[in-house]
C-alpha cells in the first residue's frame, strides 16, 4: 500500500505532527488501502483489465471492491473501472484515488481532480494532447508508451494489458501475481492469447522499472498467508451470487428479456443450462417472461425471472396473477435510474415503493433487498423456499451497483443453504376436483401439479371458490381475501431479524437498506477512525416491514440519519408510516451514482458538529 | 356481461358427450348467452378429448379472458385461467416444465389476435406442441360487443359506430407466414367438424391453430350462423409444405372462407428440441441438493 501512510479522510494541515505519527503507526489504518482506476473508451477492454487488476490484488491477499462505470453504448463514450484493494474487508468504492490509468485524455480531464495529493497518472504521452504544465503539480505523471509497446504484441488492443503491467510495477508487485491473474482472465482462451497478454504486461512492467527505478511509491505485495485468505475467496458480483443462490435454490426454469443490469443472469443461466439441467428461455417480451414462468411454476418447477424497472412495469399485471392463483415465483428486479429508459447503465434505489405497490388489489408478497454477496446468495435460496411455501411472489430488489460490482467473499457454505419444499400432494383415485384453495385447512393447502390424479383444480385469475371455479359471491370473496392476505402474519416469523452493526449506544444511527449497506459499512469504519461513534441498521427483508426492529432503532436513536439512493426517501417514508418517526436527517443521492463512504462521513461530520 | 338471463336454447347440452368414458363437465353450468357459439366449442372440445381417450388429469387447458375464457369453470381438467391476451406464454411455460401434458389453449379473438397477437406470432415460430383454439366472433363479447381485430372493414359496433377503418387480422395467413405447422378453421355451429378439427390439432405434434368461426348471438348481428354458412366452404384436404404458397393463396381469399385443415407440416416441436427435455420432464429434475461447488472456480 502507500509507503507513506496517509490519512485520507482529513488531509487538512490542521492535523499536527503527533496526530500524523499516530495514524502512521496506528496499526489498523485506513491507509492500508489503495484505489486504482482505469479509464478509456468502450471497446478498449477496460472491464477485463479492471477485473485482472482486482484478481491480482486477491492473489496477493487483499480484499477488493470494484465497480465499472460505463454509458449505454458499445463503442466510444467514457468507461472506467475502479478497484479498491484493502488489507481489511472493503464494501464500497472510493471518491478519491491513488492511481489513475488513462488510456485516453478524457480520463485525465475528468478524473485528475479525484487524485490524492502525491497520486499518480499513468498515461501515454505520445498519444496525448494534455499540456502537463497546466496539470496538477502535486501528482506525478508516469509516461508509458502504451501504444508503441502494444504494437509488438498484437496492436492497439493490447494497450490495456501494457498499462496493467506498468501499474503493477509502480506498486512493486511481484510479476507472478499478475501472471496468475491473467491466467484467470484468459481462461478458456488459447495459450497464444494468454502468452501475448503476459508479454504485453511484462513490457509495461519492465518499462516502468527501467524508467522510474527511483520512484516506486506504492506497495501492493503478497500479504502473509495467515492474515488473509482472499486468494481462496470468491471474486464475484451480486448478479453472480444471486445466480449461484438460484441454482442452489433449485431453480429449474429461467426466463428473461435482456435488460441492464440483470442481462448477465440470462447469459449465465443459458451457459450453464446443460450442466445443471435447466430450461432457459429468452422470451419475446417481459409479459411473456412472467407468464411463462408462472406456467412453469404452476406445472411444478421452481422458476425465476429477472429484469429492471422497465421490464417490471410490463410484468405488473401478471405479478397480481401470481398472487391470485397462488403460484410461486421469484422475481429479481435490478433497479436502475428511471423513469422510462432513464440512465440504463447507472444505479438508483428508486423502485422500492413500486415493487411494494405494483399491481392492482391487495395481496401478499415478500420483498428482499440484499446488501452484500452473502445476502445475494443466501437470501435468494430463502426466496425460493418462501415462494414455494407460501405460494406467493418474492421480489429480490437489487440495483446496478450491487448487481455489477465485484467483491471478494468467502465461499458459501451449502449446508446453510438448503432447499425446503412443502409436502408433496398425494395422488388419489378420486375423480372429484380438489379443493386446492381450501378455506378450512391451513393457510396453504398442498398444491397438486398437473398430471397428478385426484388433484384437478383451476388456477384462476378471476376470484374463485376452493377448487378455483370463478365465483363472485361476497362471502367467498371475503374469505378468499383473508386466506391470501392472512399469510402475512406467518411471513414475519420466517424472516431473519435485522441487526444493528457498529457501536452500541452510538452517537449517530444510520438507517439504510439494500445496496447502501456497503458504503454505510465502510463509512462507519471511517467514522470510528475519526472518533465519531456510529452504528447502522440495514434492512434486507423490506416487506413485510420489520416494524419492531426498526421502531426500537429509531426511538432509541441520538442522531438518526437516513441514507438512501433515491430522491424522495422512499424507505424513510415507510419508516414513518410504520413507526410514526420522521427521520430528521436524510442523506439522499439520485445522480445515478451510489454513495461514496467519504460523502456519508462528510455529511455526518456536519450533523455532529452542528447538532 | 349479458348472461344474467337463463339460456333459452342450449345447443350443446351435457348429453352431448354421453357415451364417452370421461365426464368432462364440472359442477358449474355454463353462463353463456342462449345461442352463443361458445356452447358449440365447449361441446366439440369435450368430444375431441373423449375421442382421443384422454384422462382429465393429463390435460391442462389454459384460458384467456373473455366469454371464451369463461369456459375455465366448465371443463373438468387441470386449468389455468390467465390474463387477457396472455394465455399462450403460460401454456408454453407449462409445456417446458412438463412436456408429458396435453396442453390446450382457449382464447378469444380480441384476446389472441388483438392484445395477445405478439405472443401468437412467437408461439407459431416456436412450434410448441400446443393446440390453440380461438373463438373468432369479430367482437369483444365480454366487454359487451366492441369491434375485434378480425371484424371486416366497415363493421359497425359501439366502438366503431362509423365502421372499422383498418383491415382485419388474417390469422390463417399470419400463421402460415410465421412458420405454423397446423393451420385450421372450423365453425362453432358445426360441432362434429369442429370436434374432428380439434382432435386432429391435439394429435398434431406441434403448434395447431384452430380458428373457430364463432357466432356471437348477442353482439354480432352480421356474422351470424347463417352468414358463416354462406361465406364458408369446406376444404378437401390440407396443403403440405410443397404447396405452402397455395395454402397462403387460400388463406388470403376474401368473400368466401375455407374451413378445415388448410395447412399441415411435420416438424419437430419446440419442446422436442430443447436439450434438457430429452432427459425427461423438467418437473422431475432433482433439486434437493444441487451441488454448485464446482462453479466456485469460475469466480476467482
Ligand atoms: C388488460 C386487460 N384489458 C382489458 C380487459 C377487459 N376485457 C375483458 S375480455 C375483453 C375482450 C374479450 O373479447 P374476446 O377476446 O374477443 O373474447 P370474447 O369475450 O369475445 O370471447 C376485454 C377487453 C382485461 N380483462 N384486461
């Protein structure tokens, strides 16, 4: 990491020397992290090289978080990939960076202000029109002829790999770690491609070693094995973890229509369908997607669909159909900023109330918003179990930030992720129709699958009687509403209680949900370093609303702060609805970008100072 | 819905299927208007199931929403009454989950050729092994008689008092053009012919369109039983793949409309071609302990 340990969060000169020394020597120290960002046009291989850099970090034993930002187009535009490597677990991106790898000038223009003093820019001066005289004098510009070096190993396309080698040298990283990472990135590609990339990386590496031998300012070196096992960790996105959860959860049928940020799921399942025996369907539109999935669920398989707000809008009518026919279904709604097409490749938590209220009528549903990789995996397994047990739709609310950012995480334990199926319907010789929607037996009666003798019933979108025949009688309607909505009471007992993380009796108490958990978690750590005691309650199972836990938290809070990635504070309004408490401090962001921990820290410092 | 009054004449009473081994009726007696063509479709469908020796539990009927869809409560099989226009994707999902089932779809023309026409086109391309029975009455029955997409140009109703401006949807031509393997039409008033057509459709391995000229006694005073009798003629035998253009020519004829199986082709059904279904129905897959650990290596 940085050789000269620095205090990121308060770099003002007001820190006296003694403070500085304390920070340098202070053991667990936030300066034990390094922030690297690469930028260029779409098509320059930004994402692949970002992932390789992250893999190099995990190979060295660091925790990583990485995040890609890209516009909705295939060539051109401005793309970046940021990796935070840390000796302690890291859950969010950073506002400030140590090293910027610029494959074009736009990267420098846009991001040079984000560098820490003494930060570095790695660029190709021969290809640049940037006048260094006009640039920041407190950052170092490392000129590496990416294009010239790349020319020897296959041309322009290789400049990303050259730049990676160059930065590995600036970090004094053992080149073998980079080779390991390249091997993973190019797994399945020919030996020739791997070799070319390794040579290209090496050329950048050696160039920097030769040209800047006195100036290798950072360190990213192999961590002692006992202190970190990240090389054995999984390196995955929320989408990946959710997909693994779905596979483990017994999903057999998956249907989708491509839409960022969930398209990766369709591709993943399609690729793995033969190996796991899945049926995967890219249907004609999202209306077909959800109706197909309901057909498959009705016939007895576990099905899942995924989309974003636009596709979910088309699915809304059939969401109610799932509820009315009491057909299980797991829906992943990966949010992105709306309305309409909005910002297709960016992030927001703008669909909470939409997911909660979508479709006409009153009916029960579960909504879960995973906030980390473990939750993406384990709560997806739970989603399948609950959908089938209660015969209701379960909505998994993610967003671009959690769906597409990579984290390192320990391998998931399968024992803790068991498939639990309700008792199977037992066939009988009866020719009579079966009262599947019984008003007399338990809230959920056994669901026969078509093909089973003695189980004939109707799954009916019209209000119906116990067999499912259309029925408009007031008494039956009332009883059927009670049957469906009565499930809500049982739901609550199923769900894990949210837990407060951070210091007990803290000065600052943050409420958040879903993907803001990462930035808030890291912010709490920074606040602790600043001697501001803080804790947070992150809500994962959003609905049924965990009233008791939230009420206890808000009523005992000192400085209650809401952190939400939307304009109106949708979760805050639910908190008020359920607890009567209006949250005094609201930190809302709706620029299409997730919070940086630093932003949260700044806001909380303000609150604490002015309170 | 104009079904409050008791049906006066019942074209297809319960006894229509007497003699068959199965009783396809439920305890709910149909609510259609007296003289509605839906009675005929109901009778013919049950007849076809009987003729094929089907058992109620091995049949799933997926219904759209309309007077046609109201058949949901009247036939004793597994059933799924979906949303208006969305019966086909539900049926496709059922077939993908369990391809052993006989899956039949019952829809209206507003349902199938209006709001749900997108699904129709894709179902045709896919050639799922489904039988698609469309009650084509040129009106929206259940919403009390507005014009449907198959109404002939100039047709007047409450929603088009000055007459329809657009050309009607031509389901048979659309089906042939989109890769259908079984394209047929019959009439609700001709129960034996309709039963035979549905039976052939169910037997056909692939997507079978059975477009039914269905008179709406209450809201369509133009396309009456008499009108269909005068404007339809029976086909001798279906055209095959070699004569596809001839079949298309017939489908495009106006003024007089062919009735019978217009086009027939043998081609593997979608569900036959899905690799995973070759091992057996998806619903039989063991999901109790799916081992995902080998995948972990993909995420390093
Ligand atoms: C999304 C939606 N829009 C409108 C309706 C109202 N609606 C019910 S049935 C129907 C039309 C029925 O006409 P058709 O499909 O021709 O069937 P028919 O009643 O003539 O058998 C409409 C528009 C609905 N149920 N759902």
